C-alpha cells in the first residue's frame, strides 16, 4: 500500500448517540477536514460537527433577487414603453398583475441556481468518483452503522495520532482509505468534450421528443380524439350558420339560469298585490330570517321591530312594525319595502337574495305575532 495516496482514516460506530458524541469530540479536538456518514439523517449532527451555515442561501438570494428585478424590469419596459395597451382603463403597467409572475420567476431561478451550484460547485460534477465509493466503510454506513473519517489534508492530521484518537472516542474497524490511481491522476471538469457531448445529446433528444409529442403525436389518432368536437368555439368560423359566424347573439328575452329578474312595480300597492311568499315556515327559514334581520334591519328597527334605533339619532327612527297598519300589510307589501325601499329606507335588493328577503318577512311576522298575541295563540 506504500504506493497508494492516503485519503483519510475512518472509524465505525454502532449507535446514533456514539456518532453524535464522536462528532462533538472531533470538532472540539480541532479537526476541520472530517465528515460523518449515517444510513439516515441524525438530528443535531450539524451542531455536533460545528458546521457553519450553508453558502447555498446566498446563491439563492442573489440569483432570486436578480431574476425578480430583471423579470419585473422587462415586463415594465414592455408594457410601459415598448408595447402600450389599455386594458379596462388600467395603467399601462399595473403592478399587482405582475406580482405572481415576478414571484414565480424568482423562485424558479433561485431553485435552479441552488441545485446547479450544489451539483457543480460542491459535488464537482461531472466527477462522479470518490475514494469512499465501494469501500467496506461505505457499505457499513449505508446499512446499519455510523461512520466518521478524518481526511489526510487536515492541518492536524497525523496517521498514528488520528488512529489513536478514533480508538479513544470509541471507534471500531478503524482503517485507512486510499485514492484509486484513476481518481488521483484524472482531472474532471465541465469542459470535458465527452461531458459536453452528453449534455448536447440529452438536450437534442429531450427537445426533439417534446416537439414531436406536442406538435405531431397529439394530432395523430388516437391521441386527437378530443381535438375535433361537434361544437363551435368562440371566435371560430362556423359553416352551420349562413353568415359564417360562430358567435351568436342571445335569443331575445333570454335570461341566464338563476338570474330571473324581479318584475316589481315601483308603486307599493300595485307592486305588492300579486307577491306571494314562496317559503314555508320552518326552523331553518326562521333562523335565516333572524340572522339577516339582525344584520340589516335591527340597527334601525330594533331587535323586536319596535323602532328603537341603535344609531343614537343619526337617522330618524322608523315607525314600529307592530302598529295596526303594519300588521295589516300583506307579505308582499313588506317584501316590496325591503326590495324597493321606502322614504329614507334604502333598497336591500343587492344585500339580500329573494329567498333571504322572504325569510325576513316571515321573521317580521313572527315578531308581530309575539308582541300582539291573541288568546287563540296562547291556547295553541
């Protein structure tokens, strides 16, 4: 072995606690060029080894900010200077619209830069060889053992002293690890012609395969089964109609589903005459009516409809809902007032759906009956 070049001295440990203690003692001893190998991540190992924070964070920060600023500047220049378009009266450069794109460009660039830096700078890709590969040490730490090795390049390295130190901290199977002749003599770099050819070949194959799949394969049977359908696409020419246009005007009087207009006359008497409450009294309907009444009606009418406003005189107090006049109104009249408003009371048609308005009517009826109960009500 005298012609071999020594890489490190390694030792094996049997438990996670032993490897943590060994890492702490090695760092405390003053060794700088050492590493730990475990079959799975061991919590607290970074602190035990005294490792400084990774430099990859700075790479992600610099590249991410650079990409974000560059992308945002490009979008600003395109929208504000080079190709101005007005969309819905917005500014040429509406910043909120570009925030998601800027964020995605920043994250993608930072992620790619981190991975590339990790592989090329730290792992020295394309150099895939390492003295630890195919050694008994690596076979053990890849299974159920824990290992620590101290490199020969460490300033404090002395072969005999390192072996004695590993024995002192509880290591077993202490053995030297040497460079292979090929690893020691061959220098790999990213400009290697073979490596460049591999990259070019992979790029051509991936690009060609992607182009074929998206531009050719998807247009071939049976992959094009959803491409041609018996329908007219917006702004597409249609042979079915005489004028050739696929876009058609809606049929006169067409109403979108769920948007049937309420044709209520402005006059309270005419507008409420034919209005009938479509809801049946039930605990659910009363609960909804109470909820909406408390939100929109009680600030002026009071929780019991007595006109005791909680607005401290900011608006005129409304009349009580328990007057004989109000109690004699039909349900349609109360619904008409909620929908169209009356005097200083505004319309609540935009705040309440038709069903919610009818539920409020039922709740108002319940309030009126509770404060104006008849003898027959008490006997029920």
